[in-house]
């Protein structure tokens, strides 16, 4: 049986190999649609993923860069192209092995308490068995065999739970895949500007297609979104247009977004399921994975607060804008 760490390393190695295969020198022709080479790739450009910090890089940002390609966040040459279908399979294995460390705080505490409870029960059964043999001198083989039959499954379960909990005991600092400005520093003493953000050119939210000044799209394995730690997200992407609020101008994608409450995005809300599936595939997620999606926007008529301090300015929305539903 392959251990969790070995499975994780094997999947990571497969992902690196799939990416390196695309960087090999090729003949100057494009594979025709029916060729095995074309069938093994997504039929559209995909993001590049940093295997060290999880930062997503748009394909146009990486195009033309010399190899090895360096991550703009951690400055390490660890970018992997997400076009190969084999890369997505490897990423799914990595996500599965990484799941305990990306569970919400409540889930981690509950599972840890369950694991410790099972271990305590197993130790209690061992103590009773030792007492029966040493103190009560109960050496009946049938009696001991029954105890061992009950004890061994409990010990195996406890060992499995503990090993998984210990592997995921340290919460991840960043999402598995992310693209956003990271807020840092204290803003309690910074400037606070309230108003409606004015943008010369609006964005479109990738899942619902709504026009907006900024959007946040997230993917996770539960619905505990509003108080979730940053590292518990499978995907967290924040984009913003260049906008002006008050007398302050903010360049495109320079604002960190703090949008609460986050709006859950159900499958029925997608006007174009194919566009939703492509959005996920471009970021290394298969639409068949059991995930919960969230999409929250800042519309042009939303009242917002811009907090300016150290690091990226933080844009907050003053009121919730619900998803429109077909009537």
C-alpha cells in the first residue's frame, strides 16, 4: 500500500513530467485535432500553476517567457502548464492527499477530537486486557482472542485517523490555487474612503456573466466560506478593473477584496454550463469534482469602502448583491 506522502510525491512528479513534456522542442506545426497529442491537451489555453506556492499565472503572462519560468509571487522556477489532461489527474490526486490540511478549522478540530477519542478507547482496552492477564490472571485463550479481535480494528482505525490528522495538522497558509492581491499589514490607522467605485471598463464575472467592477470566485469542499481560513480554499481568485473611488485611483487587479457574505453559486445559476466547466478546467479543476462554488461581485452601483494602509488597498462591499434568478 502506498503511503499518503508517497502518493502525494508521485502525483507531484507526474504533474512536473506532464509540464516538461510540453516544453520539449517540437516541429513547427500544430497537431491536428484527431492526433493523440491533441487529444491529451485541453482545446484552449490554460493557466500555469506554481507548484511551490499555488499562484496561478494567466497563459498570456507566461507566453514568450524563457525556460525555466519563474513564479511572480515566490520567485521560484516551479511553473506547470495545466493544459495536459494528465496534469489534471495528478492535481486531483494531490488535492485528495492535501484535503486534511485544507479542511476548515471546525472540521479539523472535530476530526482531531474523534481521532484522539478512538486512540483513548484503544488504550483503555489495552489496559483492561493487561489487567485481566497480570492482575486477575485471566489467561483463557478464548477470552484473550476475543479482546484482540475487538482491539485490532480499533487500533488500525486509530492509526489511520491519526496519521491523516497529523499530516494535515498544519493549516496551509494559501489556497491550493490562487490569483489575487494579498493584503498585508495593519489598516486600523489607514485611510478609509467610502463611495461607489467608478470604472471605465467593467469586468464580467466568469460564472454568472454579470458585469462588475470586481469579482471573487472560490471553490472549496464545504460551504463554510465566510469565516474560512485562506489556506482552506481549493481555489480563490479575485480580479478587479481599474477604478476610482473618491479621489483615489486603484490600478487593475491591485485591490485585495474582502467581500462578506460570500454568495454560494449553485449549478442552476450558471447561464452557460460549458463556460463554467471551461473556467474550472483552465484552473486545473474538473467540473465533476465534488466542490462548492462561490461567486461574489462588486457592481458599479454598490456602495463600497476602500481601506488604505500598508500593502494592497482593501475593497469592501457595504451591501449584498444577490444572484439574479430566472423567473
